[in-house]
């Protein structure tokens, strides 16, 4: 699947159909995301720059992501890979 198609799929998941109440979600850091996926932080920051991964939520100098958004992004990648 081409990069624009993946970007289009990502834009659809930003409005998660069943969003978790914020208190039921978790904030995760880049170390969590890289351990979860086995991919580098540089790769994720490139995806963020290209609009293909959720932008971080800033807490001062710290960056965090909602775990539900990371999981939705992974699910979209899995679905996209199954469509090829």
C-alpha cells in the first residue's frame, strides 16, 4: 500500500469510533512505543513530521501519546498490510 493511502487511513483513526474516557486511557512515552513496535524513535518522528503518526502531547519538555491512539495506529497498519 502506498504512503498516501496509509496517511489517509491514519486520518480516519484520529476520530476513534469508541474513544476511551481520558481517565481510562494511559499516556505512554517514546520508549514504550519503540519497545512495543521494535522500531526506532527516529522513524516515528519522521512519521509524525509526515502526518502519519499522532503528534505528541507536550507536558513541558516531555512528549507523551495516548495509548489508545498508538494502538489504533498499529491496528490500521495491520489492516493495511492485510489488504496488499
